[in-house]
């Protein structure tokens, strides 16, 4: 397979991205190839400096860069030779099988929606994050940043997307799906939460267990927790912040180590027609390596096909 990677995306690009690609290439099979999008001369310089061979990669020259300060939709239309725009065009034309970047989340979401498009029946795509449970395993937290003002029907569908991700990518049979709230009782929460709860209780396409409090993210009672992108992003960043504080204070055990973002690499954008992975902006070479390997794993799980099937049944 061909794994597309935005060489110019992220705070430490292109050095960290290309270095991570070199690390990942060593763990891929001979049938796999990483396709790097970005300024070819810089990419080749880094590969040479690392003592690797450029012949192991496909390098697609892209002269422009979309950064975190650009307005996503405007940048994609005005910077047509950017690494993101060119990468998504390759994905649209099936010249690559997956596309990943640690660059602008907004640009990645907009690029996916306007190039490969959302699946038929999907109201809004979403990002799923994996949060380590204290007794092993992970909780799928969805959404963590794409739809900050998600309507109740959108949140209800997040349950379907998250449940199928847990089944397909994580091998969890009949995942338990909960809705984040300030209490377990049906009357708790704001109007958005109460309306979403009513819809999810009637949903038969996944195993909904009701409202859950934030502590359940780290426990073993549920497998998927649904929230809007605003709450999910706050929860994710809050969790990451505490993990960093623990590490700085030397309060590190095997559980705390599992919060290291380098392990997961990136988050899958659920609900679009191809495999799109969005990485952390501060990704170093280890995180980039994980993102590349995760791209292959997600692709091989056939998640897009299975999500599409779930949406039509």
C-alpha cells in the first residue's frame, strides 16, 4: 500500500516528519511505500543527512505550506500547491491509500470533506481519541475537536461511528456506548445533553448504556464515550496536561506511560470516504512513526468499508 504523509505539517516539520518516516519505513513490509508531500529539496536533504536512501520513498514536490494561522478553506483554495492540497488530491485520485498530517486540524478536516467527501448518511465527521483505562484497554472518546457545537442528532451518530471504530480497529465485541454528562440520571445536563440522550436511548444500531460521568473515561464500564467536540477537546487536553505534570514530578508508572501521545501517533477522522489520520501538532519523530504505522493498521482494518455498511443497514 501507499501511505501518504504531509512532510510539512507540524511544529517541527519537515525534520521530525521525514525522520519519523525513515523510522517507520524500517518497520513496513517491502510492499508498502511512504509517499512524502512537501518541498522536495528539503526532504532529500534530511534523508541524506540521516544516512537513508531517498529511493525507498516516493517524494511529491509541493512548494507551499498551510500553517496553523491560515484559514483552512481559504488556504486550501489559494495554496493549491501546498503539501496538504496536493496530498488530498492524490488521495482523491487513489494514488495513495491513506493520508496523514500533524498540521492544521481545521485544514485536514476541510481537505478531507472537500476532496474525498463524507460518507453518505454522515451528518458530520468526527475525531476519535483513545484514552487508557486504569485496568488495561482504552476508551474511545468521540468527538475531540471537529464539531464543537454538535447538535443532538450529530452526537447520536457519533455513537454509531465510535462503536464501529471500537469493533473494527480495537476488536471490541458489542462495545458499550455512553454519553458524557455531569451525572448518570436522565434529567442531568443541559438541553443539548438531554436531547442527545433521548435520541440515543431509541437508537438500536449500537449498545447504548446511558449517561456516564467523566471518571468513566478511565474505568472499564464503557468502551465508547460520546461528547461534542468542545467538551471532548477540553477533556483530551486536560488529560494530556495532567500526564505531563505527573511525568515532570516523577510520578510515572506503567499506566501513566500509556498517556504518551507518541504511542498513538494520530487520530482517525471517522465518517469520511478514505483513511485520514490527524496527528498532534507537537509530534516528534517517534509520534510520526506511530502515525504512519497506525495509518496502515487502520487501513487494513477496512474501517471505511465497515462504517459505510453500518450506515446503510
